C-alpha cells in the first residue's frame, strides 16, 4: 500500500484515540499479512551489491535525498551506482531506464526524475527485472529507493530512514496508524537506521534499533544558498509528504514566508493551481518558491504551468551525514556482504 503522507489521516500522528482503537482489529490482520510476506519472501539475487533504503511508515521520510547522498559517496568509492525505484506517481510499469531530458513526472514519477539527474535510474514494478536492466547498463552498485517490505530483490543491506520530527506517528499499523508492519517485525529485517534531523518522535525507533543491536547513523537535510530568497516575502508551495517541513526549512534559513500553500504528496499541478498561485503572488507582491521535487512536476508543460515554473525559485537541499566515515563504512559493508554472498559464505 502506498499512501502519501499529506493524505494520511491526521489521527495517525496524534496520541491513540477512538479511531485507532476501533481500527485495531483490521490493523492486526494487516500486520499479520505484512509480517508473513516479509518473513516468507523469496527475493531474487542479482549480481551486484544492493543497498535498500526504506522506511517503516507510509509517507515521506527522506529516502530520496538519502539515496542521492549515498550514490555520490558510492561513486567516490570507485563504483558505478544505479537507482532502482517503483516510480510512484508515474505510469510506467517498466522496467524503464529513465531519460531525465525526455521523461516526465507523469510517466516515471517525480522521485525518479530527481534520481536520474545523479545516476542511471530504472523504474520497475518488478524490481528484480529492473535491477538487471541497471546492471546491463553498467551499474555495479544498486541503490533501491524503497522496496524494503516487498523484498522481491535480495538486498545486502537495508538502511531504514526515520524522520526524527515525524517519527512513526501513533505507532499503529495501517489503517489505525502509518506503520507498514509491526515495528519489531520490520526491525528484524533491517541492518541499520538513519535518523534524520532532531526530534523526540524518532526516539522510539532509535531505541528499538539499539535493542536489536542495529547501528544508528545521523544526518541532517540542509538547504543550499539560493540568491534572493531572503530579499522579500515568499509564497511557498509544495506537494510533498510533509510540506510543513519545507516551510519550516525556509523559516530556519532566515526567509520571510508570508504565505503557504500545501498540496497532497505527488500532486499533479493543474492550470487552475498555477493561476491561483501566480495571481496570489502578483496581488501580494510575493516571490514564489518550491522544492526540487515539486519543480520537476512543473516541467514540460505549457500555459499557466510553464509560467509558474518560470516564476518560481527552487530551494535545493542536501542530506549531510554527521560523520562521513560512517557512510564510507556503510558502503564497504554492503560490498563485503555482496562478496560473501557471491562465494556462498
């Protein structure tokens, strides 16, 4: 199940109430099925190291910037990385090698377009076939963006990403909460946890990882300097898993966010949306700003959407590990596990 974070019921991210308790029996069944599928999966092996970057819940947690940061480090380590993703928000069944100059977000998804700017990217619902396309294209280190719970491809290392601000909500399984499966069952299949940012809501996952003896890495998402964003009031708009995080990032960077407009995750912008934003910006004398992920969904359109794209500033961000040595060690560990797998140890 894929459910965008901003489409998630608000009660998922509050203390457990009547709604969560009423849905608990359904959650128990959902969790039992998810547990069985994870424990009894027969993943196909591919002839390259595979690092899976996943999360415990539905919605955004920072997987895409994590995948990009890892790919850059993998390339510096001497490998040729490639991304494997399902292409959420796109229409391609795949396997399809993404062309960032020709494909659109409607065909391959916004995340795939961002990834393809960094390294070869394949979208595929059948991930094992997609991995083979990457390898045939020259990749010798596969980075899976999600796919942790489905386990259709054998991964040598599963890195779970947790947004410390968002955490795991009320800690319940779908539909009573945002967890894709019981946390203890998911943690059994994880190899490490990456905590992004600061916040008490990530503490529960960190404690569970520590009890399970899993290494815990730390990183932060940091905005790059964008000329002119501090010069005047902004109209910030976004359709990502948690638009509030983008708005807060702008404020923390010293920007004057005078107006905010949040859309659903992977939102397909319409001419009406574009006209509304452009009119508000002109009327209130505001500068438009959005995220990189939103910007790719504004590309290759004409009319008001093209005008909106032209008028909008983009705030790029980078994921920065607290300790670069831990990232280098992670890459070496993935490669070592692959080599042990190849020789049957």
